[in-house]
């Protein structure tokens, strides 16, 4: 309900179940889920960081070909799907919201790729990946404080990419820019119609 198969402007190669109308799905889902203590429907949108990461992977598949990849805080799974399409040996999508994991499974099947969706919070887990993708993860102080120490620890063991469109809590140090993309956005989700996303390699 309230979703339709669509393609993000920057990544037309990937089909996704996305919100067909933003306000109704957000309001309906928030009302229904507030009683059940579940997150809002972040999984119903292709956020700028995920789009930019997916674009980079499809343009430069050598970055993940043959590697084990984690799409952290995956949302709709656009980066995970792009990693699989780029030839990654194994792809996982991590989300604490079970509805987001369900959306990733649907979207992966829609694109004919395999993406594992382990349940639970991976923060604190030992490193079992070669590349970790983290798009749009620095939008709230509590989340950033929860994930940043773990991501920095992971950066000593594998590549960690942070794709950020100018969120308030992006750390001011320890990030090496590797790519930039301009991403079309909606005024219903953002405060502008175009976001400049920088993809950084996190330093340990």
C-alpha cells in the first residue's frame, strides 16, 4: 500500500518499491507504527547518500567486485543491490527495522540479486566484510554517537564509506573524499531540490 515500483533519478538501473505519495505513507505509517514502537518508513525512499553510493558502484564496479560488502543502515537497499550488480562476492544489508529488511528483500528480488538481511543491530559485531557502505547515517546526534566509534574501529580492518549530503552530525575529521554526485531530491523530504553528496573513505 502506498508504494509502487519506481527508479531513482540517479540510478535508473535499479528498480525499487518506493513511496508513490510521500505524505500519505509517512502519516499512515507513523500513526500505525507509533502504537507499536517501530521506526518511520525510511525504507520507502531512495535517500541521496544511497543513490550516490549506488551510482559510484555501478560506474566503478572494480571497487567491490569479488568483495564482501555490508550496506549499513540500508533503508531501501539501493546501495546493497548496486553492490551485488557490480559483482560483489557477498552482500549483506543491515537494518534495525524489520520492515526495512522486508523492503530490501523485495527490492533485491525485483532486481534478481542476492542480498542477505541478518536481523538485529550489527554495531559492535566483529568485522566480516571488505567494504562497509554507510549512506545518510549522520542525521541525528544519538544515532551518530552510537555508530561512529564502531565504524571507525571497522575502518582499521576494512574500507568504510560514508556518503553524506551535508547532514548536521557528520564528523569534521577523519574523512577522505573519494567521489561527489549531485542528487535530485523532493521538497517533501529535503529542504532543497538538489543535494550534493560527498562519498568519503573513513579513516581509523
